[in-house]
């Protein structure tokens, strides 16, 4: 019984080891070693989308404001 | 082995296999790849001989790279080493050799280009139409891949030369 448990544990550990983790696949150092032709073929997986409040530089007429009007 | 244990093992196996495709896909954030392009732009540029031992790579505006670009610190470009610097005012940009202009829009970009006029500075941006506005190299996202265009007038005005290899890979080269 104990040996079967050990076998099961070994099986699970092997499976966990075999499935790659979610760590970043490309570090910047790896990218810097690639030729430019290869960089052009890479697909980004996450886009940078700054929130509206973080836009820089601010528009010439100043930051957008919300106008509040009291109901008559 | 008890039946329940065997079932649990099979369920775990199936779960791991189901999530495996997501796990193996490459995680590549936009600005990590753009930092690599910036480095290549510096590599494929012919710099003035009297530049000194460092090449200041500056980010002007609200930095979208974060720590991704810090990894370029000290990387070699020929005999020089990159120094990453961040600026929020135009006045400091005179020390830069590469300036990445963040989110150029409106008269912001023309003010930066005016301030750098005549200086040996490679201007880079990632905004649609920035090359036509006078930025030397502009990155675009097409189908989540990065392409770039070059403005030779801007490059010549900065007394710089881009390698023919870099230009051959540009999607558009403005004369």
C-alpha cells in the first residue's frame, strides 16, 4: 500500500515537472541575442494600455474634466 | 490502489494536460519587445566618433517600459555602453543620443523635435504617423507584431546614418 502511494506521488511529481510553467518565455537578454529579422516575427502577448488619466503629455487644453450640472 | 485515488490521479492528469497549451505559450509583453527594438536601433546606427564612452538612451514622458528598459543598462553598442535615463522635461534631453518620445501627440512632438534640431539624436516613437511628423524611427503594431518605419530626412538632419540592413527591414522609408 505504501509503495503504491509512493508510485502515485512520483507519477504526480513527474507530471508537474513535465508541464512547463507560466514563467516568461523570452527574457530581454534572450531577445537581444536574436537577429532583428526574428524580432519582427515575434507576437506580443500583452499590450500596454495606460489608463486615460496616465496619458502623457496632457492635452493642450488641460486634463479632461467632468462637468456637473445641478438639476433645475 | 484504491479506486478513488486512481480517479483523482486521472483527474489531475487531465487538468494539467488541459492547461498545458496556455502554459507553454510565450509570454512577451509589448514593451519588452520594444526595448529589444530600441537596442537594435542603437546598434544599427552609425554614431559620431567623438561621442564618448556612453550612449544615453532616454525615455521622454511617462515611461511605459518600466523595468524592461532597465535591463538595457550597461549593454554594449560598439565600444560604448548604454545608460538609460528618464526625462519629463525637454531641457534635459540635450545629453541624449537616443530619445524615445512617449505618446507623441499634437504640438508635443514638434516641441521635442524643435528642441533636438541639429543635435545628433536618434528620435524614436511608437505612435501612428510619428515618422511623417519628423521622428526618425517609428514602431507600429500590426497583428500584434512590431514593424517600424524610418524617416531619412530626420536621420540626416541629426547627422546620423542608419545601416542598410535596418532600412531594408523597415516597412516604409520616407526619403
